[in-house]
C-alpha cells in the first residue's frame, strides 16, 4: 500500500481528527489532534492491511515564537510486514503540555517517551514510569526547549550523581594503593 492510500484510510476513519497532511517523495506526514492520538496509532498498529508494528522513533519539535500549539510530538512508524512507513504528528500546547502514552502499544515507546519528557517537558499520560532518563534527577528545566538558556548561572554546579561518582572513584583509587 502506498503512503497516499494510508493517509486516505486515516482521513476516512478519523476525518474530524486530521488537521492536515503532506506527501513528498513517497514520504507522508499527517498531523492530528492530540486527543485521539492513541486511537489513531492503535488503529495503525492493529489494522491488518496497515500493521505498523514498529515504532522507529518518537520525538518532539518546539515551535516557540513561530506558532501555537508550541510543540509537535512526532511518531515515526513502519510496518515490517508490508514495508511501508508514515510520520504522525500531534500538536501539543504549552499549557497542559501532555499527551497520551503509547507505551502499551509499542515497548520502545517507554524509552522514547521518557526521553521526550526529559528533554522537552512533555508529559505522557498513563506512562508506567515517567521520570528523567538522560539528565540527572535534580536537573532543572528541559534542555531541548527553545527557551532553555544556552549558558546557565549554574554552569559550575556539580550535579549530585556526578559528585558521588567522583568521590567513589577517588576512594577506590586511594584504597588501591
């Protein structure tokens, strides 16, 4: 099935949820309302003719100063069986910055949603373990947001876990002598 046919199927089933779509060089992106993202993605995964069984990636884009809603959460899907791909985007506003988790649909979403939360501050409702995954637990802010300061006044602060590791390494080195 070609990407345009896939888009048509989504539009037929979820006509009120589709905001717009674009196809270029056999790559299609569809933008949908965030409220039905789980239903749409579940349909894409569980419909035999589509069978998007592989979540390649999940990320976000920050459009600060360009448009509102500020964020897009982007899902890159592939069907291994049918060898087709699609990009699904859901717009998420800054106020109430959350979207439904799809970790129960694809196991890889668990990591991707945590990473997206850690870097952009987008919360995934229903996620089984939503906590920081890349930054230390005591980190303030979300580094991939456009309004995150390039240089912080805390630039010289040692983060807790790093400090513990240094002290542990120093003690190990002294005991090894």
